[in-house]
């Protein structure tokens, strides 16, 4: 399922979106993994760390757990 930035609670780890930075369809699970790897290993210049599209999708995913 392709998605742009979706409303809180509508996105899951298995959902995918078209990542403009990587020019490919990426699952949210892969996006989260690449973001965490870039942060942990001090590779903050990587596209995955600075990607605004991935950030919006990660925030939407995180938002579904805040209300619980």
C-alpha cells in the first residue's frame, strides 16, 4: 500500500511509501531501521536521517501509540 503522509493511527510498519530521497518504494519498517542506524552510528548526513517525508511518516506511526 503506497502512502503519503497519512493521519495518525492509519499507518503501520508494513505500509510502504515512495521515498523521494531514495527514489524507490520503502516500507516504514525499513525507513525506521535506516533512520535509527544513521543516528546511532553518527551518519547524520545520510538522506534517511534528514528525510522530511520519512519524518512525517515516522511521526504518524508514533502518534498512534501516544493516545493509548
